[in-house]
């Protein structure tokens, strides 16, 4: 804890001086489904600050809230990007947009996300919620519950987040908002439109209300990158008879490319409410979202097979810093498509038979589906060449240089790997809830709540790809690729120091598939490999060519959760000190069925003229066998929240609770996948349906000081002790092979008829503790002379530490917490006489992103510190019209990941800056 203490003390004085006020922050402890009209109708920054301070002071638990200053006007362009301004919250980005949220060092899988208090279907293979699906304009607010309450849905060790959409009866009358803007992308040099509209009204003396909103967003974005699939630890480089080095960290490859994406998002919400009397309210609402990402990646790839090195150099960490090798320069065409549709419907009845009793019944259904299965691709045409690699220096990217071949000569192209691929992820959630609350008319017992919930989740993940026996049919660069397929390309490399070729060749992936399936190319393969005429054509017919079909690593999980809770609020005075205690418990029963399909490996065959890869052969003609497994578990989750008013301006809080997070759905799949079949690395992965949830004992202590209505200073400390941590461990597993190719013993071939794979599986294996400190200051400078009295600022910092830290000096570390890192936020603003300006700075410190490289290296992945600056300026032309300009990532910060050591640069991602200008009408 000493490191945390020193970091916190170093920032305390700066926080106190700078002060801060986030224009969209508030804190409260209302139930997730409760409406909060003040969050919807605030019209300015200072109004939001006063409301936030009031809500925070009266809260019974630790709940951060972010809301729009007005409908359709979030302080950031993305909900996740606004959430990161809250202490303890950090985000992960996709193509420059916030997508996943990490809270107090716990990644997206550890956070429960609700929409209007309801469980919401996910389009991901796991439980993560993609915040980039929903346009910020559709949302009226979002709550982050950091301490647990019995009435909250379980599942979030990190936090429970509730995203809210507006309600017409809360708006009370006619309301209309229209906004439009044009957005400029620096990397693609393109401008695209975005628009939003909302209309709401109430009728019949305010007893009936209808609201509808629609959002349209388009981006033509370009991401420029370099990528390395990992550093292989403990390897030998150079010829086997005379190696250059042994026991070194060797880079697997280097790709440099550009991902051109057309991103289109359409969102629609609708809500109807009827309140025939003060005792009864009916609400029906729906949400639809369509998010399409059409991606085309064009890249130059260079593979560094350890045995093919002709020269190399290493540093003191035994990391390869430069090398020269013989191989092939790969012209890569691939994609990162997403085709997501999300639907959600719900109905709610709230009944108040008297002033003391409230009963709420809610039913909801949601469905999310990403239809990208078989609609992505990965193809390679190679050019035989010698080339060199040099590691990155400073904040630059690695270099690939000195290619001996002319990379713009279309006559040199050789056919290689080709496959269609992608996952179709579909999830449905059906949920029933009953919540009751009884309020006393005085005394120590203030309120009692009781509730029941049943959540039914069904996840189906289909891997749809080219048959494994076909995707490598042309591997080995043995046959020529028609020069007519290839055309010149000037590749846009990322900005920064580093050197890579820019004049290369490109081609159309669909045309390449047709070429490989043509009779002429099939005959060329027969000739080049000495096969009987018609052999390749027969293979193509047997596997339906390169068409995509459902693969064995598909799986489905059905999960049913039954829970009940009871909680009570107590209040009183300890001498002159008022206190409030929230005490509750939740009991949870979970049932699941995990099903999948399993391939049986029978052989590994050598590939002519390509010593870098084996051809896998599977039994039963490659047809898998279905498997299924049932499991269930029960947990009791108590909690207590205590609040004491030490004075009229100082509040102390304490919270203790037990929470759980269920295993990732993809980890439950009963299957084994053979991921990599290369001489240097035989890798496989599998699931485990017997996994138990993570459980955590949590403790929070905070102090808050409110010297003025728009000034808040707070410090919070937390401690979490997590049991049954699920660890992705690798261990050697042997598989019998026929060895028809007579592969010699060595590497992954450990016997005449045995191949040993490094198999990664999840297991409940470890315990860990996490501790952290959050510092937060909110302040406006109203006391300064005009015009400086329009200034304000918000500053917060979060410092986290864990007992499970990664030791970079160890090559046997099997457990460390991913996503754990410090974060810092500074937001300065000015608002006066219709003019408003905001500058927001966010920094996320270095953290472990993956314990094991999700590629061929097997070593860890760290993400370097990332800084981003966003700005917004607006001016109210009239009472109803505003013009504005925005800038996102205006300093063009790059996301960089590294291996075990900081000079092992893996990913270098340049998404560029974005700028927008538009107009907003509010009636």
C-alpha cells in the first residue's frame, strides 16, 4: 500500500489547487430503474454542479452519475468517453471510439451493464457491453454503482453501470431537439454527416406521454498501424547446425497496414407512459440499433521464421533488436467487419397503493446479433524476398527495410493462404423483476425492500470460416498469382519514427478467391506439386472451395439466474452526528448448459516448399462431434453501507459487501481448438464448463467535503479480495498423429507418432487482492472578477495496486491481473454569456492487457500510457439555437502495446484526430 500512498500524496496538493468540476458528473444512490428528472433538465454546467453536490451529499451509497447537460447533448461524443471522466473509470477504444469500460482496475467482463435497470444482450462472445453501439444522443444519463446494494443485479465485482434513456412524463410537456454536424477525419481526409432528432409531448393533462428519438452517425475512418504477433520466449534463431543465438525473445512478424472503415450507426428509441392516477404508472419502451463496420485492411507482412535468420543482434534482455532473414513479403488483404443489430423492449408497472408502499413489476427482452460470420477474410499473396527488421526507438514503431525484391512488381506475386472467416454472435435475454419498497412514517427503521428476479440468457457463438483443409491449399508460395490481380498501392504508414515500405501492391480479395478456385490455378497446383491432374479440383469440390461454413469451435451457452433480495434502511443520530445504514443480502442460484463441437486431430503434414507451417488433418472428414455439459451454483451476497454526517459539510462513508462475477461465456465452451500448427509453435486452446464464478469481499471508505455549493473535495480508498480467480494457463498436452509425412522429432513433434501442443485453458486457480485510492476535486471560480468568474475545473486521479502483479523477469508467471492501471483526468471549462468551452485531458497509465499474447508468441502484452485531449466550443446564437465545434484526440496520440519489455513493440495504432462542427436547435 506504500506505493499507492506515495502516489496519492504526490497528487493531493495539485488536486486541491487546480480544483475541478465535470459538467456532467453527479452522484446518487437511487435504484437503477428510478427516474431522476434533475439529470435530464439541467441546462448549464453550474446548474449540473450544484445538483451533483446535493445528490452526492444525500446519497446512501457510492454511485457516480454522468448526464447530458440537456437532451441530445452529451459532454463527449461517446458515452464511454464521458464515463472515463469519473474517478476509477478507464476505457478501451476501437478505431478511436470508446467501446469497453474498466472500473477500479476491473475490465469490461467484471462490470454489469444495465439499460434502464435491465440486463441487456451483448453482441460480444463474452459478457462485455459495447458502448459504441449506442449513440450518445440517445442516452439521458449513466450511473456507476461502485458499492453494492442488495437490490442491484449481481455480476459486477468492478461496478454496476446503468444506462438510461429519457421518459416523457419526466419532461412534462412538449420538447424537441434537432442537431446536425459534419465530422472530419484527419487520417482519411473525409467529412461525414451526423444527425439527431428527439420529440416528446404529454397529453390528457399530463397523464399520457410519448417520446421518440432517432440518431444517424457515419464515419469514414482510417487506422494506420504496425503489428507484431508476439515475441517467442526462449527460442533459438539461425540455422539449426550453427545458430546465431539461443534462449532469446524473437519477434514473430511485422505487419504494416491501413484499415479503411465505413462505420454507420442508426439508433431509434420510443417510450410511451400512462399515469391514470398518482398511484399507478405504466411504461412501455423500445430500442433499436444498427451498427455496421465495413472494413478493408491492406497491409505488408514480413514473417520472421527463427530458423531462417541470416543475421541478428540482441540486447541485455536477450531481445532480438535487429535481424535479416530470407522469406516472403506478404501482400495482405483482410477485414475487421461488424454487422450488429440490437433490439430491446420492456414494460413496467409502478403501483403506489398508499404513501408507504411501492410495488414495481418489470418484464424486458433484448436481442443482439453480430452477423460477421463468414463475412471477414484473410488472404495473402507473397513475393520472395530478403528483408531486415529493426526494433522501435523511443515512441516510434519498428522498421522493416532492405527488401531485395521489387514490392511493386506484379509479376513476382505467388499465391499463399486464403480464407473467409468471422464469428456470428447472437444473444437473447428475457428478464422478469418484482421490486417492493415500504417506507416508514418515522423512527429508526426508515425503509424495507424486497424483490425477486429471473434472468434467462442464451448465447450462441458460431465460427463460420473456410474449411481447414482448404484454407492452406495453396500455402507455400509454390504457384504464381496472376499479375492481372495486382495493382499499385501507396500505403499510409502510421505517423511517428520508423521506416517501412510505402510503394507496394494491392488486390481485390473476392477476385483472389475466384482465381484460386479457377480450373487454371487448380491445374497449376497439380503441375507445381507433381500431383495427378484433377487432384486439386477434386479437393476444391469436396470442401466447396473457399466458401465459409460453420466450424467446430462454435458453441452455445444457456444460463438461468434466479435471485431474491431483502434490504432495509436505518437512520438516527449518534450524539449530534446523523447516520444512515443500508443493510441487505441477496441470494443467487445459477443454472447453465454449455454445448459445443469437438474436432479430433489425426495428423500433421508437411507443406511443400514452406517449412514454416504444418497442414492439420482431422478425423471423420473434419466433422466434429457434439458435446454438452450442465452446471449450477448458489451464492449468498450480503452488504452494508454506512453514512455519517461529521458536520454539515463533511461526510464519511463505509461500505462492505460480497459480490461475484460469472465466468466469461466463451470460457465455458466444452471444446478444444487447434489454433497454430507451425514448427516453432503448436498452440491450442479450450474451454471449461465447470468454472465457478469469481467472488470478492469488498471494503470502501470515503470522506467528502462540501465547502460551497459547487465545490467538492473527496478521497476514497477501497480494497477487494477476490477468490476463485480464473486463470488462462498453458500446459503441454500430447496428441497422437499418424505422421504420414515422416516429420522428424523436434520442436512440437515429440515422438514418431506424437505431437505436443501448448494448450491454453481457463481454471479457477488463484486468489488476488486489489487496493486503490481515488482523489477528486470539483470547483468553480465564481469569486474571480468578471469575465474570469466563468472558469471551472475538474481533477481526479485513481491509483491501484494488486497482490497479483506480473514479474517481467519470470518466464513462468501464470497469473496476474489484466487491465489494472492508474488513471488521471483534468477537465477545464469556461461558461458565460452563451459562450462555453471545454478542454478534457485523460491519461491511463501502463497496464497488463493480456497475460498471454493472443497470437503465436505466448508472452504478456502491456499497453503503454495513453494520453488524449478532447475539446468543445459552443455559442448560443439565440435561446433556441447553438453552434458548436468539437475536436477528439486533437494531439493525435497513438495506442502502443509492448511485450514483456518496453522495447518489444507489438501494436502501434494511429487513429488520427477527429474534428466536427454543427448546429443544435432546442425547443
